[in-house]
C-alpha cells in the first residue's frame, strides 16, 4: 500500500480473518518533493521545506524496508489503488519502475464500491473503513499488473520532468507547479491573524471537499513559502515545533495592501 493510515485500517480489517497476510506501506508520499537525484536529495529537501522532530533520515530506511519486504515476500501480492489519490498513483508508478516484472494483482476499490451519494467515488484508500476493506478483500475484482504495461515507463518520465508536485488529471498522474494548491490556503486565510495550524486544517477541508488528497506537511510547506514570498505575513515560525513535539504556535494573515 502507499499510505500509512490506509495500511493501519487494512490491518484492522484483516485481523479477524487470521489469514497470515502481511500489510506493507511505502510510508513516503511521493506525490510531492523531488523524486530524481537519489534519496539524499529528497531528505535534504524535506529537512529544509518541512522540518520535523528527528528529521527525515527515516525515509532511507523506509524505502529500503519496503523494497526488501516486496522482494522477500513469497506469497501473492495485492496492490490497493484509489481512483484519484496522487499519493497512491505515485507510489504505484514508483513500484512499477522497480518491480514491474514481479507478478501482482491490483485492487481498485472505486471499480467495485458504490459511489457516495454526495461525494462520489471514494478516490483514495485512506478514506475507507475496515468494513469496506473486508468487503473488498472478499469480493472486489483484481487485475494483473501486466494489464498496466503502458505505465511501466511513466515514473522515469516524471523523474525527468523534475517537478516538486504531482497531481491527478483525467485519471493520470502528471507534474504540476508547486503552487497548484495555494488557492486553498489563500481562501483559508483572512485579513486577521489566524493560527497557521487552523489555516492548514481549513485548507485541508477545502481540498477534501473538492475530493483532492493533499498532504498536510505539503500545506505547511506552502504556507511557509507564501510567507517567504510576501503573499502572507506571519507572527512566529510556521514550520516550528515545540518540545512535546507539537506544532509551535504561529499566526498568519494576508499581507495588507
């Protein structure tokens, strides 16, 4: 799987089955940040653009651990893939780049589940509950990875484009300007001081309502960049942390004209 929250839910769904199945997640949202130049470049980017307690060195082990788990697994492989999640499609393309010759099946929940009456198709594995996942495991159709052979070289194309953001467009993962989602942040910020964490939360709600799956860390990075560019002004360090660790208090507002 290509998302930790989804992996946790799937583990809950599989526990009563006592099937011996194992769930492994890539643990890295490849929809943003550099994907060319090696893991060192990716780590350095995140340490600068979105610092977290302890840093991003864990990515090195996460990538290696995922590759080892896939390589050493001797049973059947089942890949879960949402319709409109850039994170999941990026992870899938990266997987195909490394393991396209490894037999595996793909389960696309949106081809099986009835769309929500208001929001439409689920679009991402992370929004599914354990009951839905159990139904999917038992009943949803699967297709072999070989059916996606036209995607086998797509990850290398995205690497060559060297963008810092990838989004879904017409069912395809494409490179996009890094400020593509800034409108949701601007809409969430008013002329009065507002906690940066609340701005990110409101922007995240806006993207969810639009059925877009945007990483929280990415939105914090973009708030910081909007402050740097002068579009917003801040009191406090938007990317700062406290000793707990929790996001440090920081306020932002639109710059007065």
